C-alpha cells in the first residue's frame, strides 16, 4: 500500500518561516500573523514577499482572512472588508483563503458564505476554526456543506485536535475535507490520519528572545523550527491512510 498523501501544513508568519517550513519538508503553509490571538491577516507587502518565497520553494500557500482578534461575529463593514481582502489575496495568487464567521446566536454565518460565493467563489474558501465555536456541531457541518464549503480547519471542537477525534471523524464522514489543527504533535498524527483527514496543521515553532535596548517592548518572538517540521513530516509519512 502506498504511503498516505496527507498534507503537512505549517503556520507561517514571516518569509523566513516559509523557508523553514520548506526546509523541514512541509507541503504548504497557512500564512498569518499575531498567533497569540489565534491569527490575523498579515499586511499585503509581507504576504507578497512570503508568496514569492513559497512559490520559489514549491510550497502551497493559504492565507488567513481575519480582520481582528476576539470573536467571529463580524459587522457588515468588517465582512465587506474581509471579502475585499480575500479577493485581493486570490488575485495575488494564493491558493485559498482561510476564513469564516458566526452569527450572534452562534450559528454559521450563512449570509457571509453566500456573499463569498457570489463575489469570489466558495471553492476558494477554507472555513476556519470558527466552526469549533459554533453551536450544534452536526448542524454546523451540514450548514457548511449546504453552502458549498468543502474544506474546514478544525480541532474537532476541543482545545487540542487530538482531543476532538470523534468530531473530526464525523466531519470527514459527512463529506468535508478536514485539516486538523491545534496543538498537534508527532505523537498525535496517527490517530488523526486514521480519522481520514486531508491535512495536518501545526505551528512547529520555538520561542526566542530578541534584542531590546530599552526594555520598553517585549522582544520575545516565535518562529518556525525546521527540525520540528521535519519531525512532524516524518511522523505523517510513516502512517498509511486507512
């Protein structure tokens, strides 16, 4: 039996992260910034440089479209901005945008997805972890499918993906391509792949202390560690898809 084709997706926030992900053997990156908040959309210039780096190294690249920290309930103005951002990013040549939203009642924001389909095309969208915050998990999955969404980034409704295996498997069985992410380590990979996921999503980061001359700002930052990517890739390649 051939080795599984499960993709390894690494969270990157700089062009240097992209290079480290490639060095470790990743298949693609999800590009975003401000990871402590769960990720926000980077500036356009940074995306352009990172995309050039990804393409030169043969990596796929998806970009998060999330305009602010906090919840996933967006105003009409925020949603209009998100659609413009997504349209621009796809025009630059990114593979897909990773985005989504909820209503104040905690359900999937169908109006946003309908507008995305009309203005851009739902095939370009990966619904992000807002699905993990949605009420009535099974209904949320069906709503995504009814709106034409075929791919979701999820932890299975739990803090860590390896804790949400039952929900992840249910999402796969209902017909979604699932990218499993949140706290994924090499030891968790086999169980996730056995659920039938399309991709494994991980940070593979280490934290280092930068230079601060006056001590007015926190100099600490994290960056992708190629050796951690390599360890994750090796763990994925060892497992055959069931």
